[in-house]
């Protein structure tokens, strides 16, 4: 129900009428459907997401990060969009023009499309009074006005942590260690994921060493390297050089590097593997001493030392120069968390699950507002994708979802007694409800089953007379029906139905609920 | 940071450029400010809200309610708004027109302004497959496009629970009992709040008995009764009759009841007090036997019996016919949760805190979609208001908010050692961080103090050489500085600074953290 007391009065008469459903009988009835690209999430999915967020938030707070929640909207200029575009003000974001304020002009606002832009605005707005460096984490929905496609939503929950105001590589290391700890706290088995680390400065150094100067050529190199997984070194070699013709005969223009420069880039991307120190040694050879490259190497060395101090070994956080995703965006270190498990797609083919989150160092976001570069680093993951990763790793957080004990109603005149039964169970910490429909016994059992109820409590005339209750073990029924269990011994221990004294109701229900294998 | 792996690719080039803060040096800098009517919430407030929601969600699940999260948007027709209004499409809601779909027409969507309309849409959309009755709870932001005023926000968090598909009064009783349990679980001391219950059918019956038939006159009666608190029975008597002139001489037209009808209405509103059965007996006298009034009385009697079964006494849930708030909206029972404490306003005047939530029975919301009346009942509260109520009741959920232990950095070459210290503390469940700025000792202490850190860990050259750590008790410093504590004995027990062996770091920090009075 609406929060009447606090703001109900603020509803316009139209809206109030709408709330009452005040349509005349012959008004057309709207179709009940959620907007394109938006989904309703039911209890199972929400339970998994909430467990993830609670576990991760606890870890992030252990690391000294404080929670922050900004509003859904930002002014369009704060987001950096050039609004309004008369024809399509919503390109990429959900934007609308606010009603005119006292200055007479309605400003364009847009729903946040990530949690970084609001952080930048917040940090710039409160910089003087914030403790610095400012560590914050945030989670919540973000909105992107994309064309809806299967599996791609226009609203989803992201969880970010960022340190603003520290240029120290130790800040990167802390974020990486915290990301690892957060993923494991959420339920990922240790060793099933690794954070791969690269640094944009290394690649810039490499470019300098290879004689690449134009931004366009750098971008072409990055894009070529990003195809390493798919095309292998030979395919990428073409893309780094003159270009590549694919199997269908289509030609992709190359980055135009010389053969030796291309080899250097390939050697760079293949410098990963083994201990972090080993990778650094190999990289030093390939990059060949540009100032920026050396800076990147020094940063990675400091990250390595800090990770060692934090007890984060290479099996959890590795240097991997083949990571280029996000290199265009970040200004220093880049992190990508990857699930190492092989999983299967819908067709049963083996696929790498791949990335479950990412981040890096970005030093010029707050500068949009303040004009001053402010060093920052962060890590972000999508909660739904992490839930999918956990499921792929055999940790289905929603697997134990069960409904309440259902107290059936067999005698309409004894409702207060049924309510009391439910109350007793709740007082003992057992979720319970009285069936509140009007159907008979069989539909009530069906209802209890659809609720994934563990136990149905049955009290009819006989039970009331005898001071007993009948308990039906619904878990057992479901197990047997699904063929999962045919263990005769277990079945013998758990008869499908028991009659117990009313005074032993709570203890008996608890026994059934807790006996679930 | 943005959730690169999952959807980064979907950012438009403009948006991607904006994320990088890619503005030229001479581009105008936007002002960093949150949009009008939207607030940033920091850790303290969020901690209180999250505790409330976690406690309430746990109670609601014990009652068999399942979580549901619908998207932020609904189609405008589903919300019941008549959009677009060419001049002001946003009246009351934040609305925008979606890009054209395959049918060629972009549909109007609006951010939800409560959690009831999305529930109605969801229930109508999924009615065939839902277990019925369908119990769900939900919490999350809602948005209202009102003119921002001090203390009134355009985005706030609401928490609702509703049962859809049961006309039983026991469903109302369950919601009431659950609301009480939820408020107490959130921290309200037992007895500090009461749910007041009324029923629209009683008032309708009273109107019939008093000869009132027109909707306009009914509304005037409701509005008059709603002023009982402020004007007292004598003022309301005028408003029920011919009208009332206030102290400034302004005249308010009355409802036009006869004197005897007005007395009957006043007697009705004053029938509260004492046991629920006593109130029912008094009401039966006043209402005088209209069919609808009798129906209302029977519903309240069933609610009373069910509440008794659930062990909810009159000190927690009382019948109070003076409650009229929401009577226009609801179709049967109406609930209002009220904090009984006297509190003081900004000027130190005693004020009743008043309502902290409300709800009732509404039977025609889903009908907008399906054409079939679907009985429903619910309760809603605003999380920020409940947090304020808790604070007024002496339960400041954020009072124990403390920051992490801060490990100071005195030797730049020992960063990995400092990181290891923080890691040890975290592994022991103690929130900790290494100072990652570049300032000296004194600003670092100031930083730790601003973080509300309980302990600063100081390890300089002497400590490294001696294998010790110095721990500074910052809670003590704050207590002394604030003058809250000048207990010499306590102070003697807690010296401001101790030096302990490095091996006793965790135990010693824990001792200080847990010693907080």
C-alpha cells in the first residue's frame, strides 16, 4: 500500500484517482505488462542477490569503505551527455526535462547509467569536507536506454567500490584484494576466479617503443589484441600489420605496424603466466625502457608488494598483459575478474564463463567538475552476472529457497485457532502462514506445494477433539515425486505424515524442517 | 567503476567519452550538484535504513510473504495516468516517451510513484500462475514529481506488504500483526506504537443511518472528522453542520448534516478507547443497523478474533473510529500505525510524532487490468520516517556507527608491512585500512578521527626495530574532547596510548574496540 502518512497528500488528484483504480466501467482496460527491457524479479532471484550484496558489503566495510547512495537522477550536464538532442534526447540514457525552477528553466535530468558518474559528482560537490582519500562502495540499479535484446536489460543492479584521492598503487592493490575477498565471501570457491591485472602505461610504453604515436593506431592495436582469444596470435599478427581477410572473405584493415613492432606487441601480450615477479621481468624485456612503460612497471611492482603484504597470491591475482578490455577507459592499472570454470551453454557446448567484474585506475573523472585531476581507482560487478557465475560454480544461492509452513483451514469457525498455530511457529522462528483462500483441502495442499512449503499442518474435527495435529512432510513428497530420492531407509525415518500432540507442534515441525537432506 | 564486462559495450560513443571525462580544456565545467529534491545518503543513514529493512524483511518472510522487485518503470497506462499531456507530461510522476518499438510507436513510461501500482500490474500479468492468495513484500525507491520543498523529497524508500486474492478479515489481521512485529523488530520499543484500525464500511453505514447519500457530502464529513485532532469536537460539529468561521474570520462551508446526524457522527468518532470488544459494542449502538455497517462490524469482529489468536493485544492494535485518513482510498478496513511518544520539534515544543505507516483493504486495483475485482490488503511505511521515529524513541540505529581502524603510514618503504597489519585485523573481523594519502602524521590522525576510527595503529622506526606497535585509543580521545566522559576510573583503565608487541596487535586492538562503553 502507498505510504499514506508521509506523502500521500502529495499525489495529484489524477494520480489519486488512478490509485483507486477509478476508471469507469466502459473505459478501455490497459494490458498488464512490464516495460520492454525491464524484468520482475521473484523471491528466489532476490534471495541470491541479497545474499551476495550483504556478504560483499560486509567485506567492503571491513576494508574501510563506507556506503553511499546517491539518487537515481543526475543533471544531464553532470553526466556529461550533451542533452537535449531535439530528436532523440534519450540516446543511451533515460532523460527528461525537469519542470521549470525559480530560474525559469527546466533542466535536463537523466537516470544514472552507472555508479561512477554519480560518485564523481558527489566527490566534486563534497570534496572539501570529505575525509581524503575517500573510500566508498555503492550498489543499486543503473539504467541504460538501449534497444532491449534477449538477456540484456535496461535496468540492472551494479555494485561498485572506489577510492578517490589516492594515487598510490597500494590503493589499486587494496581494491584488487577486496574484490577477491568480496567474490569469495559471496560464495565463489577459492581458486575458481582470478583477477587479471594489466596497466595502460605499459601498453603506452610499448607503443612508444614500437614507434606508434597516433591515437587511431593505438586503438587499432588495442582492438587487435582484444581478439587474441578468438583469432590466436596468427590472426592478431595480421590485424596488427596490414589487415586480415576472414573465412567469408571480408577484409579488416590492420593497425599498420611494422613486422618487428607487431612481434613486440605479441610478445607483450604473451608475457603473462607464472608468478607476478616473473611476468614483470618478462615485461621489462619487451617494453624496452620508455619512461611511461617504466612507470607502469613500477606501479605493478608496488601492487605486487602490497598484494603480498595482504596475502593475495598469484592464484587469486595475476599480471596478465593480454587484458586490454577497458584500457581505452582507464589511465593506469586495469583489473578484470574472471571465472576460470568451464561451463556449458544452452547447446551443451563447453564455454569459458569469462569476466565477472572489472575495474581500474582512472584519474580524470572529478576533473570534469573541479578542473583538477583527482586520482581514483575502483572495481565493479553486475550482481545478476555474479549470481549466474555462482550458479555455474555450483553455488546456487537460491537452491535452499523454501516457502513457509502452511496451516490448512478445514473448519471456518476455528480461524483464530489456526492463526494461533501460525503465530506459535513464527515465534519459534519458523516461517508459517494460515491458508487464507476459500478452497477445499486438495487445492490447499496444491497451494502449499506451489509455495515450496516444507510442512502442511492439518487440524480438522478429529484433531481438535483429540488435541493433536497432523503434519504432512511436503519436502518428502516433492523428493519422491521428482525421483531424486528413493532411499528406503531415509523414507522409513521420515514417514510422509505424522500425528503429534498439539503441545509438540513446534518441536515436530522443526524436526521435519531441519531434517531436509 | 562501470560494470565493464557485462554491458560496457552498450554505451554510446558519446556516453563513453563522457565517462572518460573527455572534455577539452576550455569546455565549460558543469556544477557538481544533485538534482532538486534528491539527496545523497551517507553511511550513517544507510546503516539505519538497511537494519530496518533487514529486520522487517525477516519478519515478513516469517509471515510467509515473498519478496518481489519490479522495475523502476511502468507503462503510463498501467499506472493509470492519462499521458501524454502535451504541456506537462510529468504532472505528479516522472514520465518519458520510450523509443519507438517494432510497432512504430514509442510508449509513455513513468517511474513508479508507489509500490502498489506495480504490484497490481504484476498480479494481473501473472494471475494464472501465482499461488493464491499471493503474499508479497517489496521495498525500494519510489519517485514523485512534486515541487521540491524542505524535508520533502522526490525519491524515497518505501516498504510494502500486501496480500492479493483474499477477502478474509484474517488477511487484514495478519497484515496488522505483521506490521506490529515488523516495527518492533526494526527497534521500536514494545508499546511505543499502536496500529489504529477503522473500517470504511462502518462509516458508510453511519452515513446511510444519518441520511447522507451524495459522495460530496460524504467527503465533506470525512474531511471534517479528519480535523478532530486540531479543532476538537466543537469545531468539527460546525464543519459537520453549516460551516465554521475560524479565528481569522475565514469561513469553511460545512457538510450540511442535521444536528442529530452530526451528533451521531461525533459519537461514532468518539467510540474508541478500551478493549476492542468494548469499541465494537459502542459502535453497534451508534451505527444502528445498516447492512453495510453490520458488514463492517462483522469484519472488525473477525479481525479482533484473529488478532487474539495471534496474541496481539489492544495495546498494540486498537479499534479507533476517529481514524479517517485513507478512508477515501480504501474499501474496507483501514490501518494507521502511530508512534505514541511525545517528541519535540526544532523549537523544543512538544509534538506528537504521529503516523509512521498505514494501510488497509482495497478491492479494485487489479480490476483495472482484468475487469474482475480482486480483494487485497496491505501495509506500507516510509523507511526514512521510520528511522526518524526510531530516533525519537531513543533507538538511533546509526549511533554505533564507527569507522575502521586506521593504520598510519610513517615509513613509505614499509607499505607492504602496513598492508599486512590491516589484513590481519580484517581477517579477525575488525574493519581496518591503511592510510593511503600522502600527508604526515598529524593530518593522518585527523583523518582517522574524521572516519570515527576507534584506534590508530602507529608503527614507525622504533616500533619496527622493537617488534612493537603503538595503539592510540581514538574513542577515548573523542569522549574526552566531547566532555561526555570524565570518569577518572574509566580513563585510568583506558590509557590513551599503549605499546604492545606486534604479536599481540589483534588482541590488543580488539580489547580497545570492544571496551567502548
